[in-house]
């Protein structure tokens, strides 16, 4: 009798485990499907269920981490991807996405180290070189970035993001002819990508004083994606520089409502307030820009501004008339 009960218990346990693993696998496939179709919030819900039933599945953590990355839950994304890589150290999908998380957290050397591993393991993919190029560029290694972008384009002649980033670097370095060629090429390949118009407007046109031309590009980008926060900020700056302060400020306000952590928007507000005589507002905006990691992303401009214009003057006691 006891033996029969034991055998029955073992059968129940095995059946329960099999059911749990089957359900977990089913939830994982649902989550992966949602991720593949850019349904990141829904993907997380399914992957939560998968992990709750079977916390040993590295892929579930990897895809949940990648989904969280797309929604900018960076700390949670990093935690998931770390977990996946503890379980499966050579999972290129997890390494690739952790590299992107590190870049978003401004830990560019770590990003480069992760994507180095992906590239070494192969196969060669244009996206791998593009992601490493972004990290090199953010780390002020422009020659390395250009080399990787050239490789990405060699592997995929339709890699519009690689053309766009190479054009951006060329514009920053003053080679406007090459910049125009690449930025135009990026738009030719992907005419419905709003980032291409934003990049051309900002780096090629506004950077060199053509704010009217920049606004034309920004208008197209906004028409394609009315929720693109950064382009509203850039259009606001160009409108201000074109003499329309009211519309410029309105655009920047829209940008911040869509993305309140936009450090460059606070930088623009700081400059506008200072140039229009609102020093206190300028200092407050500069402080906000710094709080949102402006220095990590763009350099020391706001810190230098704060030091020169916003530092509190020390109140020293007056010197007695008869002091030596």
C-alpha cells in the first residue's frame, strides 16, 4: 500500500513538473512573439509568467531584459540580462542587448567589451558593428567608430542607421560634403524613419546655421512620429534661432512633456532664458540639465555656465576703516 502511494506521488510530481515546464515554454513563446513584433509591455507580462513557473530559463530573462531595455527600464533590464548571462555566458542575444544597456547608462567601455564578445563569436552582422560604433563614438573614439560603420555598410549596403551615424560624425568633424551624402543616403533607404530627418536637420543644417532648412526636416520627422520628443526640442531651438521665441519655447515644452529627462531641452531653455534676461530661470534650467546627466552625454557646457553665472557670491565681512 505504501509503495503504491509512493509511486502515485512520484507520478503526480513528474506530471506536475512536466505541465509546469510546458506552460512556462508556452508563455515564453508568447513573450518572444510579442517582443519580435515590438509589443514590449505585453512581452514582459508573458515572460513574467514564464519565469514564475520556471526560473531556470535563461532565454526568458534575456528577452524580458531586452523588452525592458526598449521601454527604458534600464536598471531592471540590466538585472535580467546579467541573470541570463550567469546562466548562459555565451548567449549573444543577451550580450548584444546588455551592450546597449551599458551605452544607455553611459558605461561605454563595458558596452564595447560586451559587443566585442559578440563579434568574436560571430557570425558577422551589420548591427553588431553599428552598436559598437555608437559606443566608440560616445567614448570619443571617432576613428574606431568610422571603421565599424564602414564595416557595417560593407556587410549591409542598406544599413541606413550606419549611414546616418557616419554622416553625423562627418558633420561634427566639419566634412559637410560627406555628411550630406551619408545623411541623404540614410533617408533614401528609410524615408519613413523620423530619426533620419532629425539627424540631418540637427547635424547638417542647424549646426551650420540653416535653421529654416532644419525646421523643414523636423516637420517631416514630426509628421511621421508625433511622439518623437527630441525632434520637438530641436525644432524649438531652430525656431528660437530663427526669431520666433514663443513657438520655440512651446516646442521645447512639448518635448519635455513627452520626455521629462531630456537634458538637451533643459540646456536649450537655459540658453534662451539667459539670452532673454531671465538669469534665475537660466540657472535653474542648467541645474536640471546637469541632474539629467548632460555632462555625461554632451560635455561640461552647463557646468561651466553654472560656475560663471550661477555661483553664489561669498559674503565677506566689510573691512574696518582703520584696519592696517
